[in-house]
C-alpha cells in the first residue's frame, strides 16, 4: 500500500468514526512510598518544642536557611551552623485561593502567605491569624509567630502569624 | 567546535481542549506532516535523528516515544527524549540544537517533536503529583490536612503564579486592568492563528474582569486553557539548510538555567526566592543567550519575542527580565501598543501560551512561531520584517527557564 | 568526533531498600563526582540529570533536584531515558563548544514503587496495557525463547551468563548485596522462581536504589583537571520499532545500528580484536549474548560460546553488569563508570588485564528497544 492510499484510507476511517479508541491514562500514586532523610531537621524540631526558632547557616555563603535545609544549592555543601532566629518577620508575598468547601459547597477564601523571618534568608509558607482580614494583607507587612499552647515538636507549633502593629514612631528621626 | 544550526521548518497540530478524534500518536503525526509540508524537499529519509518530549504525568503514559516510534518516522533512527516539566518543549528544541551542533557522525538533520494530549489523563492529578512527595513529608512533620489542602491549591502552577503576580503588581503598582489588557491582546491574536485554542476576536477588558477569582489576583478569564496539541521543528546544518528552504533561521544562542525551587523547596524546606518575581535564572539565561548570539542591545536588536506566559502577569515580567524592556515599564508598553501586531516590538502574536497551552509542546511552539515569523510564514505574520527573534519557556516550580535566540543570519562564525 | 574526557565519577553503593533519603543519595553521588575531580560547584556550567517521573512518583521529577543535583544557576536539563543517554546529552553539550565541564547524574529508588508495574505504563495504551499480557518480563520471555529455538542453545547456557555476572558482582563492593553470590551454580539459577518461562528470577536484573554521577570535559580541559582521563571516542544510539511482531527478536537491530555509528566515530574496524572488554546493560541474562552478537564481538549464534570471564577472551560485565544491581535510570551510567574504572586500572578485585578499549551500553524499552553504545579508550 503506498503512502498516499494509506493516508486516504485513514481519512475514510476518520469520517466514519469520529472518536479514536483511547484508554484513560490515570496514574495512581498510592503504591509509591517516598523516602526522606530528616536527620538535619531533628534539632530544629526539638527547639520548636521549646518555643524557639532556629535556622541552619551555610559556612560557604552565609545563607541562613529556615526551615533548615539538607544542602545549600549555591555551594553544594551541607550547611552546619545553627543560628537563633527572632519570632518576627515580614510577609514576602501572598496569594488567596478560592476553594469550594466540600460540605457546604460555598466558595471559601483561603489566604496563604510566604513569611520571611528576620535573620533568615529564605521564606516559608504559612498562614495568618484567621482574625486578620486578609484584604488588609500587603507585601512587607510585619508579623510575629503565634505559638501553640502545647508545642509537640512539629511544624504546627507555630500555629499562625499574628499581625504586628506597624509602629511608625520607631522610624522617626529624633528631633534636634 | 560546534556547527552552526538552522531551523528550516516548523509545524503544528490543531489545538483544542479535547482532540478525541485522534490519539497521541496521530496528534504527533499531524504536526510532523505539517512541518514536512513546509519544507517540500525534505522526506523522512533525510531526517537523521529525533529529539522528543512531553509531560508523561499528564497523559498516564510513560515514555510514549517507545510505542509511537513508527508514527514519528523514528524507526531505526537515533532518538533522545528530554522532559523538564513546563519547559519540556524548550528543552526538546535545545536538545535538537545540540544534536545537530555536536557533529556526531551521520547526524545532520534532526526533527524535534513535543506533544501533549492532556485530555487522555488527569491533569489535576498530574499537577498535584509535582509536590505530592514534599507535601506528604510536611504532613509527617505535623502539618494538618487542612493546611496541606491549602498548600496543594497554592502549590500548583496557578498558586505559584499567584504569589508571583502579587509581587509583580506590588513592584510595578499596576491594577488588574493591566493584566486583563495582556489577555485581550493575546486572545485576539489567537483568533488569527489557525492552530490556536482559545480564539476570542471580540474579547474586552470588562469581560475578563467579570470572571471570578481562581486565586487572587488571577481570574478564570486570565488563565491559560489546557489543550491537546503537538509541535515539530526541523533543525539542520547551515550547509543543508540553504537547499531546504528560502530563508533558513539560524539558531544563535540557547540556554536553560535553573534557579532554586520556589515556594515549597525540596524536602519542603521553604524558598530561597524571597521574591518569586525576581527570576535570577531567567536573567542569567537571557544573558548567556545574548552573549552567544553576540547581541549587546537586546532592546534594539530584537524584533519579535514569544514568551511563555500562561498567566498575564508573567508575560509582563518575562519581557522585562529577558531584557526587552526596562524594569517596571512593560505594562506601559502594552498600553501604548508597542507590543501589538503592528507595534515596534510585537510579542506573542500567535496568542501565546495564554491562549493555547499543550503543556509539553508549549515551550517548543514559542521558538517555532518566532522562527516562522522570521521566515515570513507565520499564520499571524507581523507586517514588519523580522530579523532577530527570541523564543522562551518556563517551568518547574518557577525555577526552570529555556530560551533560544534566532536570526536570519549566522552570527557564530567568528568564534 | 572530537574525543571527550571523563574526568571524575562516583557511584553510591546499591541497596535493595536503601536507608537513604532521595536527595541525600543524589547529593552524595554529585558531591562525590565533583570531589573526585578536585573541583568546585562553580566550575559546573551544565548539569544533566536522568530520572523518570513514573519511577519516582512525581511529575517534573527534576523540579526539586536542582539544588542537590548541582544545577543551581547552571545550564540544566533532564533526559528521561537511561543514564547512558544523559551522558550523551552531556557529551553533545561539550562537543558544541558552549560548555567546558558538564555534570551528568542519574538514578532513582526502586524501593519506592513496584518497578515492573511502572514499566506497564510504557506499553501501548490502546492494545497492550489493558490486557497487560505483554510487559517487559513476558517480552523478555519471548525473546529468550526465540533465541534458544533459533540457534539450538540450551537454557543452561543462558543461566551460565547469570552465574558469571553474579560471581563477578561478588567481587565488586558497590554491587547489590542480594546479587553478590560467589558460590552460585547453574542449578540455583534454573531452580529459582519462574517469572515468565524461560526467564527465572536470577536471570533478571533486580531493580534497586542507587545514583551515579560523572563529569565530562573537552580534551584540553580534561588534561588540566586530571593526568589520567578516560576518553569517549565514539557514541552511537538507535531505536527500533516497538511492536515485537515487527522485529526479529533473535537479534537486536537497534544495537547493531548504534554499534555501527559508534565504531564509525571511533574508527574501529574489527571490534573482535580491538575491544578489550564490554560493560552491557543487560536487563535479562540473554540480552548480553544478543548484544555481543549485534556488536560483532562474536559471530551470530555463537554468543554463548564466548569466554567472557574476567580473564577470558573478551571479558563482559566484569563488574557484574546490570544483574549486579539495576537502579532505574542509573544503570547505563554505572556501566560507563565501571568501564572507565577498568581503563584507569582502578577496578580492585575485578580488574581486566591490559584494558585499552572498552564498550559500555545502555538501553530502554521492551527487549532493549532503544540502545546506546559508547567506545571508551584509556588515557595516555
């Protein structure tokens, strides 16, 4: 069969059958298990239990990673110095997701912020105090960690971030 | 040392949200046929090697090249598969370039094919799987399911782009109208491109702003569709290109620089990109490309640009980061019509990714359209003569970037 | 083709269920390769990774490996085939003159997923996947049966290959522990569990956890970095048709064409005489025979008669080959590293004497549909 006749016969078939036979190509991940090494996170989780925040500092480039990181990508070495961090930080960016509540079907506005802790060079994803009207969120907004009553050494020990009062007086220059 | 590479032809399949009349293999053969039709002197015997790729997670088919070999014409031919997420197409183009330029014995002409038939698989599952492992780690470390659910919604491409959009809007002090304007320009351009997906010749800014939010500040009307489609580009050497087409398009610079993973980070360790719209990777990519192509003033020397922008804020951001406009001036340029079809620097006249997004193929369609604009064969051809053009791609978690600089004259001879 | 030097390499020990995190394993391999050449992160201008979304269980499997894989601010890309194909892309980038040092790493963790179930996604989705009769194991069964029938070879001869490779693996400290067995006999192989007759468990390369990395540099740079680089002088790759019915299963067409391309590039006229050793990616024991025939190391049908022990005529898989451990996406890369070790004389315990030229191969697909061959030559 020449290429042209082959092509023509294809056209003929296509006219009769508008749909090609297809198989649903689903891919289930339930059989997979993922392996992570979290030894480098243990001191961080221990400190969380004591309501303290620590970051991991790379000796190559002095970048402070919060949450701690296994490898510094810039230098390709393991960061190995622990540094204390403050509880305060800034909103580095935010987004508001509009999700359907599975029970009521209502569209809920769920804000998520990227928090840049003072003293750290990385930002982590977190949520704001639910009482804060998210419409007031802005980039650079000062915030402070709100601790859970009974920390257990998990990521939820910092429940959410409280809004700090933007005390502009601090910034005023002293009068002569 | 490397050989000069030229693009002689590029072809597309028709794009739609559900191409149920074809399967992946037939979709690919559509693009290959369109590509070879534009270069009549080339037949399958002339093609020495293949470079291919797609996003396998979206189709539920691993390494489809294996069973599709015959549909591509790749039987008993060398084939290399490259996949890098959203930049897959761009990476495939770059792989095609390197296969020619490396000068392996017997390999002169290479067909690069990128494809995606998202309607076959479950796109949302595919997207969720990007961070599935990292999120399960977060869950193990004590994050509640409620939180994880939010992360998933914000962690997928749209969420990451929303973070980026907030940053960009903060920096440039623009409003949603400026974003909608980009969408309108793209969708109207798409109406004049035969293979595009979302063709809306009469779209207005009000209509875009009338749609609900999907993730603030992005609305449904601003977001790219999910398409089925394929794209094929034919690369060859400088000597052979002259016999294959009238105006060969020379590839003068390629690069694909990776930056740190944004938002979640590996092992869910946060993001070192405090400002996701900073895009150091894209800046380095363009720097390397321009250096290779000998372009010193991209703003003056580049006549046409195709950037990868599923979301309108990204289009504004990329044209600045790739050195086409000054920082924070892009919205103004869209307002003044500089970027329109008959403007000074037309951008995404095919409608861009914003109108057609067959994920694996999209980043190859960018250099393909740019090349056709230089040849004068594009379906929405710009009126002015295009000498130098760029095609750009973006992917991963804001961290991968590809770029290709093309021109109608070879520039690397002096090396 | 200009010759390209392998200036550094590292392989993580293979485990069937490694006590490693994914990123930890990648980092160990990448850092090890850079250290073995005495270089720094900033020397890497291009990084090519090799992973597979389905084997890893993640879409865009290179998305989170940028930092640990040495790709930060480097010209990064991913090849989704075998590790040996990733080396090809790294090689092309060096040959283009755009890059002076390229890092290639590949591998994944088979303990994270049922490997052969993931391989099922590679079959034709319309006709073969729904029934799942044709998969990589049954296809190997077809091929082995076809080969045995055509040349009148006995199954014991194929089992001998598995025995040889498992014995060789016992001398290789980095091989998979389960595959290392110095006292294995042909009977053990034939009596092991039947996967798809005539393929038995011990003839199959067991998928395992492992990552390997290597560094490539152009001739001038390679000599600056190390006194004793291994040169890649030829490469060939090819893909044949998918459908088993369209192929002659008793031979490997793609390997033959790939070998031709590689021998042309390296200027090899008579592989039988010129090649000192071969490292094949044999997913099943019989593939080693078919590959050596396709590459002309032995006459057609004579593959099982070749003395391929470490001190034999042409030693094949002195490291144990893929049967000595098969980390998906990493095996072909490990074959190249093992061949390089032999040429440098660093293979303690399984060193081939006077090794000057070696072959290394990688493959993907059912019955090795897509093959890649490298010709490696020893240093100065």
